[in-house]
C-alpha cells in the first residue's frame, strides 16, 4: 500500500471525505490517506498525527517525497492534541484502531471538535461503544459502510454534528448498515451467528462452563436473528 494505492478500507474512508476539506488524519500510518486526498484535490490541506517518533518520521518522509509538504503537516502528539485552532480542520479521520480507543481520543479531544463538520471513523472492533459515544455527544450518524480486507470485515462510521436516538439493535448492528443490508454485511453476521451457535452447543454439552455465559450467548443469537428478520421485512 502507498498513497497512490490505498487499501480497500482506506479507499472507502477517502471516498467519505468531502471535496474542499481540511483533514486531520489521526494515527496516519505514513500519512497515506492525507497525501492521497491532497494529491487528488479532495482535501486542500491537513494534519497527519502520530503518537510515536518512528511513525512520525515515516509520515514526514512520505509527505516530502510526494511534494505535499506545503499542504500537510505531520505532527507528534496523542490523539486530537495535534490539532491547533489555526488549522481550521473540518474533517477528522481515525482509522485502524479499536472503538474504545477512538472513543477515548474523541473524549479527550472534545474541545478540538468545535468547528468539525464530519468524523470518518473506522474501528477494528467496538462499534457499539463508538456509536453510543457519538449519540451521547451531539453527533448523528449520517452514513455507514462495511468493507472486506485481508479476511477481515471493517465497519466505517460517518458522523456529523446533530441529534440522534438509536435503539439497542441499531447500536449493535448500525442504523444505516441495516438499511443497506449488502452482501458483505450479511456475511459478517451470518459468520458471527454460526460462531455463536457453536459456542451455544459446546456450552450446552458442558454445563460446568456456567449458565450465565450460555444465557448471554443465547441473547446474542436472538439479537442477530431478530436483526435478520428486521432487514428482511424492510426489504420486502
């Protein structure tokens, strides 16, 4: 992967950034996303944030190599601390981290979210917790995507300032992903359903593992089945 050839998940993230944005890419991994957006004329500039000196050096080298050093500044710092008011950042991208870590970054950088019009977030896990944080901090989910990459399935959440209420089902499965109900989404939850059914069978065969774990597993299975019933009814 490089700035001219993004990974499948970063291509989707890039496609969710509006033209004319000033972007902060947090945990930028060689600044590939920010460089790609600037070179294609999507972003007019931005910041690439890194929490360690090694990745920061890599990002700076890539930025110079691609001759975008007048438009992208690579900075060392934890989370949104790399953003200054003078940057006029209006889009923040955070990709490739756990949902709890992304939530912590947003929580600790809450003051720096003022003026931001869009968040493009790609958690590796912990989507529920991230959606919960967004709706509890005056953000509404305006788009969601799911993409397959290297045998993993990644959800991407777009949020903008606003009010939104989500049901427990929507927090788990994604309000927009449920409506789209594409094949990748179905594959994710069919695979998870099969896994849980195997867990249930094993627990029922070995009661000593505990009734509470069995109860939780059955509840998870029920929720996935109800979700599939819901999306089937919606489509029909």
